[in-house]
C-alpha cells in the first residue's frame, strides 16, 4: 500500500517485505461491470455465497479451493423507529445485518476468502488473535477446510458465547495475559519464526471478503448510492475494506458517486476518532476500555487503510459512550432485529451526528450491524436487570416480573402490557 512493491499471491505474506506496510490485493479495474454481472447461475457457488457472487471483484481463487459456508446474502432491514431514534425526520435508516452469517458476524465474509487462499497455497496452520468474532469465524472455516487453527485471545476479556463457539469448532485456544493488541503483537512475532498463516485483518485477503458487504448493500438498493454508510470501528478492517469497495465499484462503473463513510468507535476505545479530530496529524494508541468487546482495541492494525477510506469518501470518525451504545442496542433488540453491543455503534453514532448537524436529518443512511444478539448475552442481562452507574433505570430496560400464582395477578400484568 505504501511503497508500491508487488508480492505474489502464492505465499502467505501479510506485510510488505520492502517497507513493512500493509498490503492491498490488486483487482482488475480495467473491466467495466454492470449489476447483471452479479446475477448468479442457480446452484453455482456464486449463487450460494453472497461473497463469491462478486468474484469478478475478488482475488482469483479456483472454485475447487474455495471454502464457503454460504455466507452473505444478508437482509437489509428498514424500520421507521430506527430513523426516528436517529433524528432522521425526513430521512431513512436501514440496517444491514451481518449477524445472519454462519457464525453470527461479518467476520465470515473475510474468512471465506482468507481460508480459501490458505487452502490454495497449502497452509498447514491458520492463526489469529481475536476479541471473539474472528476466532469463531476462523474456527469454523478452518474446520471446514480441514486445517488446524490456533487462536490467541486476551485472557478473561471476551464473551463466553464467542469463546464457546471457538472451542466447539475445534480450534486450539490460547489465553494471553494482556489485551488484544498484546495478543496480536505476540502472534505477529510467531509468524516471523514459524510457517503459520496469519488470518487477522492485516492479511490482505480478509478485507477482500469484507468488501462484499458494500457491494451487497448497493445491490440491495438497486445500485442507488445512500448518503451515508455507518459502521462500528475497532481494528478498522471494515473501514479499510469499505473504502476499497467503493473505490472499485466507482472505477468499474457500478456507481457514479461515493457515499460518506462514518466510522463510530466506543469512547473508551477511540484512537481513530482522536486521530481524525487532530486532522490526521497526531495518533496515539490507548488502553481500551468498553463493554463493546468486539471493538475494544486500542491500537488498530488497519489504521492507515482506514484513514485512506475516510479521506476518499469525505467521511467522519466519531465516538459514543457505552451508555449510548447500550441504549441503541436495546432499541435494535426491542424492534425484533437484535445485535451485539458493538454493532449498535452505527445507530448511536448517527444519532449523535444528526444532533450535531454533521448528518442532515433528511439523509438516507445504512447502518451496518456487525454481529448477532447472541454474541454477548451477559451485556443484555446487565442492561435490563441492573441500573446504570448513576443508579437510574436504563431507557429501554425490560425486567422480568414476579407475581403470585393467581389469575388476578396475571391479568394485571397482561393489562399493563397491553394498555401501558
């Protein structure tokens, strides 16, 4: 990305051997494409996978080496209650729900491409450091490919739901003292000494799969470009991938303008937001602290690529406190969609930016929900059963009700539920 050096795809290279920077996968952008190019033949791998449907804009991998679990083809939900909450009085807010992927998060999109590449080059072990969702995705796709998986996780700092997935898929799980950034640093040191395929988002093939979230959003909207695409920001792989996807879609003629990307971080883990606020002049890693474990990252690996995406789209980077994240999550849950805490950053961030005038109230917005409601059930229990730090009941709290075993008591509960 930085120096222009070219590396072959036949090796497991995650950083430039010339300058040490991150790598981008080169895609043929001389082709001219139309939406008709993504209409898949029934029964083909392109029809089965919402990632491989866009093969013309992905690295070339032979069909017989592709490892897929039929990821993608996820729903785009419209609900006026979301727009009202965000303050979009004359606009729209739709949710692209990546929690519908096989392991419950957007990570499956990147993992199908990365593991397919690992499968192509004959990798013997695939490894990642993870706050949870990456480990679950790697465990599943590596198991499907029959390749051993090694996962490093920060000890005691991921949800039990995500850990249980990873263990169930048969990955070797190693608890590391320290946070995600420590685990990733340790893993990258290992890669330099052993023949291990690195599957974190510094791998140039992971963002290629994640690009297809954008392609699918555009396809959902019949290739009409929304004003804003909002997404959570942790390690910033999606921010990097989204900018690359939009650039490529524009260059091959699929779209005629770019939407504005909005990346939303948790206030306790917001080094990219602070970097943006400095005019991209001063960057400092932070000690991350947030209930949103999926974006609890203090030194994001895809920082440079994410900056490129924000600059390309005239985007915005902001942050929101955990209380705002949790309220937004509770609303998404309440209307029947559901998500994990980090996913709600999209809605919470847009609400903040509409209130500040940085997003127009008549804007058309797509917010990306990155993972399933089942990814962090402890956060749900904590929100609904316990008051906030100020001792106040939370805005959307829904506490179970205890009653004596009498019909009158039950009728009263029913009456309250119906009439308020």
